[in-house]
């Protein structure tokens, strides 16, 4: 065998061996790595379409890869089944929904994004569970723009159905007619004269109001002055009342002192102390006073008789 044919045979053999090695890696690579891979559960997605999903596409939860897509196939004309392998640890909530989201504008790859219903995780995702999925498409704009567009569309529809435009046209026509009527009224000579007279009357009324306002201001000033004087008078009266109250208090104090003194004197008289007490309480003094009064009365009677005798007989003087 020539060297050329021998080298060619060796090259073909090496290429065949490499091809067989590559096929074996593809077929048995997952099985060989399975003992070292984390424990997983199998979950099925049910969607209307799965654009961009393929074997090995990422499965994300809160932005973290938690599994991969094993395959997708058409179940019937309305549903597509997507088989997924999800890491068992950490466990995912049971109330999940799936969104098939394209990875970008360029390229046809997509990912499966898992989200909790109501943003509140509940329960635990079990093996062989089935989840509903929807295809989101390319979100070039935030969801708020889509909601705003929907609301604007509804508002425009309601605006058209409410006949606001027709009503506005009718209102504009009525305003135009009213404007023409106002122009006719304003152009009338009699109306102009009435308006001038009304304006003149309004001017007079305004002047009267100004004068009345000045009068009110003066009355207000007078009232303030009167109130000030009244406050001063009340203050003086209060001072006088205070002085009188103090004087009455002094007089009452003096009367109280006098009554105390009278009570002391009466007490002494009752006890026979002093001249008055002895006079009131000693019966001998009383009897002596009675005898003295009787003697004085007898003397007065003698003097009266003597005077009467003198008047009748005259007075004789005996001079020695």
C-alpha cells in the first residue's frame, strides 16, 4: 500500500471516530451528568403558541434561572405542550403563571418567565404539575403605554357615541344667534340711551354708597371713642366702689369693736363691777337714791309753799 493511500485511510478512520464520539456525547452526555445535576421536577406548560422556545431554553423565576425547557410539541390545533425540568431546591410556589417572553429583537430565542399570581407566593410547585402560559410578544413599550392606549380608545369611542360634537355644533349655532341678537340690541338707539341712564344711576348709587361708607366709618370712630370713655368710667366706678368697700369694711370693724365694748360694759354691769354695776346690782344704793329723791321732793314742796306765801303776804326783811 502506498503511503498516500495509507494516510488517506487513517484520516477517514479518525474523522469517523470523531463523528461517533460526538454522537455519543449528544446521546449520553445528559445521562452521564445526571448524577451530578441537582434534583429536578417535571412541569408541563399549556400555551397557544411558543415562538422562539427550543430545547435548553431558560426558565426564569424573579430573574434567576431555575430550570430549562426539555421540548415543545403540538398537542392539537389549539394547544402547544412545553415540557420543562425545574430545580427541586429551592422549591417554587404553587400559584405560578408562565409567560413566554422573547429575548430580543434580533434572534428568535425566547425564555419562560414564571410569576406568582397576585404577587403573593402560596403553596409549593409539585412534580408533573401543569401551568397555563401566554405569549407576551415583543414589549417595546412599557405596559402602561398599552393601558393608556386602551383607555384613550375607549374615551374616544364614548366621546363619539355621546354626540358631543353634534351638541357642540348646535351650541355654537345658538351662540351665533344670541350674538346677532345682542348686536341688534346694542345697536338700538333707545337701548343705548337706557344703558347710559343705567350707568349714570349706577354711578350715583356708587357715590351714595361711598358717602354712606364714610358715615359708617365716622359712626364707627364715635362708637370706639364712646366705648373707650365707657371703659374709663367703668374703671373709675370700680375704683370708687373699691374705696367705698374699704370704708364700709372699716366702719363695720369699728362697729364690731364698739359692740364688743358695749358687751364688756354690760358684762361688768351684770357682774356688779364699777359704779354702774354697783348702782344696778346693790339694792341699798337704790334705796338710798329713792330716799334722797323723796327728801328732795319734800324740799321742793316746801320751797313752793314758801314762794306762794311770799307772793300772798309779801316778803318781810328783818334788818338788824
